[in-house]
């Protein structure tokens, strides 16, 4: 059984874009995260699950650090970070960027399995 923790519409602020002019000012992105965690614990305790506030805060800090050219790079960094720091079997990272005129958003999706599955 694989239960999931969903984080939808997480607001990120980062320096991102191919041209330097685009990276000159912070942009707001939106992230949707799906964390596959196996079966949820039957205990009603935070140490029996993944703390979604901690994940959200960590992802915001990661996105805010440094600058990147590609949305794809940030999505892969977020997935790798989550898999390294939390007991997650698989992660799906969806990022939305609001940059093109006459579009709602452009985005990327990455799915990554943990290499340390139980």
C-alpha cells in the first residue's frame, strides 16, 4: 500500500530564467508536490509521518537559494532534496512559471523514485 502526502499550490520565489535580464528579479513560481510514503502510521503522531510544513519550508528555502537557468533544473533539485531528507518512496514535483504572454503558465513535471526503498 502506498499512501500519499499532497502539497498543492506552494508559492516559491526564485531567480530563474535563461537570459540574465530574466534572472535579475525574483519570480514567483507555484509547486505541486506528491510524496509517496508507503502506508500511513496508525499512531496519531507527527514522527510517524512526513511533516508537510517542514517539507514546504525546506523547498521554499531551496528555491530561494542561488539562481538557475531552467525550471527543469529546479524541479530535479527539489525531487533529489526531498528523497535525500525525508522517508519518501517516490516524489512527483510539478512547477508552474508565469512568464509567457497569453498563457496561464508553463511548467514541468518530474517523477523520481527513491533508491532506498524498503
